[in-house]
């Protein structure tokens, strides 16, 4: 019985890899995106940082010194051979979702919104697409410091999730 299990494991792994199964977090991008320039108004946002880390894990060479190319006022930089990913909107929205009987906020909704487009060789490969993710979190004024930290962690998690969504979309470009 143990021998049969030992022989079947390689077959299961071979079948899983043949159907396109990949471990979560592993994204392979097409060769046309081997060099990528990211243009954004603010390279220090949670999303821009998460995207840069995700691109590096995917093996993408980020053009211009290995950092994010910051472009102010919507100006564009010369692209050369690199694909250009433009982050047109990178915004965290917060709204009160519910209040107590004393009109004190009890629950907030955080929504992270990103709009991006991709061009390669002067041709648009991905028209401007907007993606967003939302999460609710409760607020307790007696634990304000802990709740502020929870909000920060949630914001970072939303940014990582969105960077994964954008990377998955980039993986479909041919």
C-alpha cells in the first residue's frame, strides 16, 4: 500500500502541472513584459510598493534604476523597448459604514481603487481598467491605537491584493 502511494504521488504532481496548476503567489509574465516601466504620480503608495515587489518576484526588470519611474502631472517619459504600465489612479477611500446610537462611528469601509493601462511599443495592450477591493472593519474608541494599526494592516493587505489582480491581468498579455 505504501509503495502504491509512493508511485502515485509523481503522477498526481505531473497531472497538476499539466493542467496549468500553479502555487498561489506565483505569476509568470510573458516575455514581452521582461522589462517594464511603471509610471505613477506617487511611487510611495502602498499599491505602488506592493506592485514593485510583486513584479520583482515575477522576474520583471523594472526600467530606470530598478525603481518606479515617477511621473508628475501626467507627463510621459520616453519608453524605448520597455512596456509601460501607467497607474492613473491609486486611491484609498474610507467611509463610515455604521454608527452607534450615540452617533459614534462603529464600522468603516476601506476601498482601494486602482486604474491602470499598459502600452507596448506605442500600442495600447490594456485600455484603462479600474479595479477595486473593499473591506469593513470595526472601530472601538477604547482601543484606538490597536484599531489604527488594524486599519494600516488592512490597507496594506488591500494593496497586495490589488497588485495580484493587476499582475494576473498582465500575465494575460501576449
